[in-house]
C-alpha cells in the first residue's frame, strides 16, 4: 500500500499531483485548503516541490501545445490562401 510522504500513513485514497508527486487525499485536502484560505494563494502548491497546481488547461505544458497548434493552423491557412491567390 502507498505510504504518504507527509503523514507517513498507509492510505488508499491518494492524489497524484502535476509534478508526479503523490500524497494522500487527506493531506492534500488539508494542505490545499490552508494554501488557498490562509495564505491566499491563487493555486495550491505541491507540499514536496512547491509547484503550483493549476487546472490542466492553465498548465504551461498544455498552453505550449495550444499555441503550437494555433500557429500551425494559421500557417497552413495563409500558405493555402497564398497558393490559391496566384493560381
Ligand atoms: Zn498523508
Ligand atoms: Zn511536487
């Protein structure tokens, strides 16, 4: 069974964070609530490495992919429209 690095308890309900750190649900719930309500943070951080746990659509990895896809579509669009203009 999984041993939580925060409370050293063996837990069934675990949470995998965006940085791949895993802690038990109870510690995460307590930690995240304290981060948001007490420290007034916009997003809770990982208790192991302090990485901000943003929703998936705001994570940098996803944003980079979205920008890449958007530019690819724009590029293809302009390439094709130039092609047809001179045809
Ligand atoms: Zn725990
Ligand atoms: Zn982490």
